[in-house]
């Protein structure tokens, strides 16, 4: 009889350990087959000493239960009524056959790399040939002389941890479904993204002939931009389905419907409207196929759907799970021969210290899941390794290593020697990378952009400037490039809908994110209103004043201003105020944010200046929204929100 992957893994244990665990697994299966209507035999308490000490530490044991059809619950493993009895019996008989061979002293059953797919239909319970007339009670067996793997520090904690690993490791296989990948590709403007990536790769190689980046590096950037700006939307609280007004989450959850459960939504949030007294349902779908339709959610939905999109475009991708409650994606760069951090919620790439340094997260366990393996990548995301190690107390390190090794051995059984070698070499490169902690860069200091301030504060993922208590200077200065100096022109545009700067005068160079070209900022952020489909820059909630400055300096290249024009747009509501200023030396000039181009001769001859916008005023709790910069519809992608055109001459 051919063994399933889980039984194959179980059979790799030494004889005494295998026989001990096989007896326990057969007991669980036979009780269910004999008494199919008794709920107590369909439930295994995670904290049960027999289960946690004899099953949990042994590789392949819990996997056998999952193959039988058991599913994860909060404190138990449960076999649902919908589970296939045929599948349960198949795994049970496979274990029994291997056990009988060993007891007779014959050769073990030869395993083959074959996945036994459970049936989705329930059948009438069959009576096991090995069943007797009484239920079987698991009996404690004598201790084995063979040492078991290291015991976890807390058995219930380690079981919970194990189930999280198991669930993620199984879930990522859905991204390999070819039909689902095709469905994802039908939503992605692949040709448009590929053309943009090829154009930017060409520009990069023209600017730097030694550039080692590949097309997939630029395709990832284009996919991130498209996913955040055009495809997926963030949900804190849905607008009321009746009056479209604000709702509040946090009231008791709603019961999932059969259709919710079908798409992996075991949890349904209740977004309650105080005005209408109406509940708006928000199922937290876990199936990426459904997310291609809904196109909304929080980080779980974002990373889930984005990882599928990456696989659909042929990119090697893995799903990253952070035990402190965040998820994202990593992409393997063939040209750079390393894994790149990609957070679709933030449109961020290759910025792994964002969470620890920028958001203030106290990381402990960060694990990567792919179709090939599980990898503990915690150390890529931290510059404070000793602190992280002190927080890794949920399970023993030896237990975690043993568990991951077991997962990987099971998953890689059918892989070619060449692929196994490639994975091993990649892992060695990662381990070398992890040895030396990274040092934070200025770009790592940004706080979280996705979600409301209240939501980010509740999760401890803001920086001080978000609460209006300090200024965070990024220190970016616009200085003419050789081309701009030669042409005597510096021309910059910013689009708030695309959230990107276009340096028109420098071969239309694109710089992503509103704060990447800012000289200084205080208590401001970019707000996307998914319900009203609007976007703008505003003060952070709770702050009385917000400021943002852009700096231009021509002295380092021996140039000065010949002529200057600027366009800026701002909008106020109620008593909100926005003041625009140009500061050159000791001179300050105020101008209008009416969205029209204005020229200023007063700046002629100057070699540097600063543009400043100050936001203030407003009423009551929503005062922060009453002064806005660059407000635009998300559907407007052509019109720039902010534009500066400077003609230059020699100083």
C-alpha cells in the first residue's frame, strides 16, 4: 500500500516511536469509525497530556490527523461532519498496514510521493474491520528508550504555534492552482505593467551601465503600485449599507453563512451604524479567489491576494507571517539572488526594517511559507537580534527547528535533486545574510500608512509625528542633475492619486511615495477615502497644526533661478486653513493654493528656496479633515496635484 505524505513522514521515526504513535492514531480513528455519531470521539483537546506529550513532538503525527480530515479549532482539533469517512479510513488503514509490517518484522511499506486528496463529500460511516464492540481508550505506554525531540516550553502554546505553521504551509499551495492563477491574470494589466517595467529597466541601464537589476525587479515595483493604487482597497470600517455614513466595529461578531465558510470566512465583523441601527456584514475571507472579486480588506486580505497575483505572473513568491499580527510577501529576485521584502499595503519594497524601526514593532517570530519550504526569516526584519531572541519564548528553538525541518522534508519529497540543491544554496545565502544585523536607513523610519490613526495607535504602529508631537525631517533636497544643469531646467510634478513624483526634466524619473521628496514634515499623512474614492494629504488626527516642506538648492552646481512658477492645490472645510509660503533667504512670500500656475519674479537670482504648506483650524473631532492638500478623486490619474517649473542660469 502506498503511503500518504503524512504517513511517510511518520514512518521515518524509529520503530519504537512509530509503533507508539501509530497505536494512538489508530485509537482515535477506530473510535470515530465505530461511533460516528458520538461527538466526543471527533474532538481532541490540545492540552490533553497523552496528545501533547506523545503526538505533538513526533514528526508526521499531527499531519496524519490533518490528512484524516481533522481541522483546527481554538482549543481542540475537530473532525467535522462533512469530513470524508473514506479518507479517514484510507489514512487509518495506511498506518495500520505499516504498523503490521513492523510488528511482523517484515520490510516497511515503500512510500511514494503521492498526495492523497480528501473527498469533499461525506459518506455513510463504515465499520472498521479492526473494530471491537467497545470504544478504545488510549492507554499510556511505556517510555521509549529513544529520546524524543526537545519538548516545548508550553505544550498548549506549541500546539497553537504548530497549527499556525501547518495552516499557513497548507494555505500557500492554493497559489499554485493553475486555474486560479489564470483567473488572477485576467484581472492584472500584465502587458501594461511589463511595458512599464521594461521602460524603467532600460532607463536604469542607460543611467548605470553596471546595473545588475533584472526585469522581475521592476515588474514587482509596477505590480505593487498597481495593486495599491488601482486594485485593492483598505477597510477599517465599511460605510453603512443604508445611509453610507460611518460605522463602528467591535460589537459582537456575526455568524458566518455557509457561503462565507465556503470562502474561508470563519469570522464576520459587525460594522454597526449608530444612526440607522443597522449592521453591515464584513466577512474576513481567506480564499484569494474570492478576494479577486471583493478587492478589499486589511493586511491579511492584501497579502493573501497579492501573493497570488505574484505567482500568477510567474514570480517566485512566499507568504510572510509575523506572530505580532501582520503579514506580507517576499519575492525572489533572480538577478540579485536574494529575497525582497514586499508589503502591498504600504507599496513598499526591500525595506525590511520598516516594522521594527518605523512602526515600533516588537518582533519575535517571522516565518516565510512557499510551495517549497518554510524558512524562519525573523533576522532579516530586525536590527536588534538579542532583543528579538529574548522575546522568542513561545516554543523552544530546537523544537521550532525540528518542526520546520519536518515540514520541509515532507514538502520536498517529490522535488528533483537539482531543485533541492538550489533551495539549499538559497537558504545558505539567507543564513549568511542573517548573521549580520542590518543598520537602519532614513527610509526605514516611516510609520505605517495603511489604516486609520486610531487603528494604528491601537496596534502600536505609529511614530511620534503621527500623534502630532514631533517633527520628522527626511532631509530630501532637489538639486539639479547633470542633465537639468545642461538644459537649465528643473521641472517636478506630484500626483496624489498615483502617489508619485515625476521629475520631468530628468528623463521623467519617477519617485514613489509623497514623503520621499519632502524636506521636513510635521503631523501630516496621505489619506485614502475608499468609500468616497478620494485621496489627499491632511493633518494627523489629534494634531492642531500640520506642516510639510520641499527644499530646492542650486548652489552646489553653481546655478541660480532665472524664472519660477508653481501650482499647488488645497481645499478647506468649515474653519480649516491652509497657508502656502515661499521662503528664500530672509524673504517669505504667501501664495494661493487654487490649483493654478503662478509665477514669482521675486525669486529670480535666488540659489535656494523652500515651499511650505501649513494646515490648521477645523471643528470638533474631524478638524484634521477640514484642511487638505491635493484633494482629488482616485479616478483622476492625469492631472498633477503639485507642480514646480524652474528655469536656471549660471550663478
